[in-house]
C-alpha cells in the first residue's frame, strides 16, 4: 500500500512538473506522510531520484518539439549544477529556516505580477541573443541552482518565471528551458544524497517509473495546448505553493 500511494503521488508530481514545475509540492508531503519517522534527507533523496527522470524525459520531449537556444542553455545547466552543489553544501553550515517566511511573500509577488501583466509569456520574443543571453541564463541557473540545493520549494516555477520575465520567452519555451536546468540541479543534489547513503533505491526505481509516466502525459498536454495552457497551469501551481508555504511558515 505504501508503494502504491507514493507511486501515485510521483505520477501526479511528474505531470505537474512537466508542465510548469512544482511537483515537489505533491511528492514531498506524500513521502513525509507515508514515512513520518524517516530522516528528511532520505526522503529528499528519494524525491530527487524520481524527479530527475521525469524532468529529464520532459527536457528531451520539449527539445524535439520546441526550438531551444542550446548555446545559452548548456552553460546555464552547468551553472545550475554547480549552484546546486554549493547550495547543498551551504545548508550543512547555515539553516534555511529564514527562507520559510520569506518564500510565500516572494511567490505572492510573482503571482501578482503575472496576473497584472495579461500578455506576460503569451508570445515568444527573446530579448537577447548570443553571449548576453548565455550570461543571463547562466546567472539564472547559478542562483536558482543554489536555491534548489539550499532550500528547494518552487524552483521549477521560479525558472519559468525568470525566463519569461528576463529573457522574453513565452511560457512554453520557458517551461522547456526549466526542465533542462532543473534536471541539472536535481542531478547535483542526487549525487550528494547518494554519496551520503540517503536514497532508498527500491522505492526510487518505482517512483521514477511513475514520474516518467506522469511527465510524458504532462509534456503532451503542454505541447498540445501551448503557452496559454502553461500560463494557466503556472498560475494555479504558484497559488498552491503560496498556500502550502504560507501554511508551513505561519500556521504550522
């Protein structure tokens, strides 16, 4: 029964992650509920070992159907990998608790900005090209990679928002880019957790399969319905993240 419950959660998480990020909002609480006495690092290790396959498959699917700026994204992915490693190291020396009350406020500002700008992310009109685009994308990768390793909630959604806001991408292209960078940050965290023995591989394999199935379905929906659909999903996921992180920060 435990395997079935967490596999279903991983399936849904893969679906949401493939569209706009935020799958951790589903899978992490499910793991904590099913395995309440387990060390958090182990549960995070299981999450990363499942989600990396879903985000990786989504990145491949998007890459085949959406034209991406690989010259900008590959350095950004490398920066995200390095940032995630640094963030994971940082959390061993500095507590991330100060971010718990700040995060819902940041997400609220992101949601308000998105709702106020009705055309935000509806049209793909990149503002930069060449080296400037690569530098900005790498800055996003490094900063959010560090955040993902240090704290984590909402990383995929932040990737999407910044690619839309700073680089002028539509939500579909931004989501595609987010999958590649999130795969890199997940890989860095997974390596760290695996080296420290915080991965239950017998659960990780089943959850990975479920996550990939959800990812394939989510990618299909995003590619079929386009930027408007992804924008709507982004708004819903950010709203849910605000409720969840706000509850954790102020009410729990």
